[in-house]
C-alpha cells in the first residue's frame, strides 16, 4: 500500500519486513481514547513488539506501547489491547487466514490519513527462516553492487 503525500507516519515497525515475508497488507482503523490520539500526534507510540490477533470475534492489537500523556488528569493504559476497526468481511478473511495458513498479523505502520484519522497498516505475514533472511540479504547486496557497477560503467 503506497501512502500519499498528505499522510505521515507516526510509528513504523522496520523490523517486520526483515523478520517476516509480507504477503498482503490491510488498512485498519484504531479504536482510541483521547490521550492516545494526543500521544500519536506527538509521535511517541511504538509498535516494534506489537501483533494483532483474534479475540471474541474481533481483531485486536496487542503489546503496542502508547506511553502516558503527561498533561492529562485521567490517562490511558499504555499497553492495553486496542480494537481494530475493520469490515466484517475483512475480519472473517483475516481470522480464516490465521487459523488455516499459520499467518501472523504484524502491524507495519501507524499514520494519520487525509481526514486526520489514525490508521494502522497491517501485514499478513509468514515468518522467515534464518536461511531466508540470509538469501534476502545476499540479493539486496547484489542489487546494490550491480547498481554501483552500472553507474561506474556509464560514467
């Protein structure tokens, strides 16, 4: 999913593409309380250790860290489960993928869309083995070396 210029990242999970093979992405809304939105606007949230799973027929984001907002009288719980807002058809598709295929739902990024709504980019991922990671690194190095050779050849 490509972001347009008017959308900006609040939090990214850079490690996800290294540890997992991302097969598909889904955009989901987040059910947040006021102080969580303020923390997001400051860019303080972390989704590095977070994942999404099924609970009671819904998809929830677990282990995402939204630190307490210092100026608030009544704060939120920093690592509370947060419901993801998806259409029923998408929820059923994701739950089926989790149950059948051993897919993991990994959050890739949190951003604000053009309307100012907080959105979560969720990846349907399969875990990479150590050899897969090495192969990906070799391919990336070769692409970099090939680009360098072609640039030097043309210059």
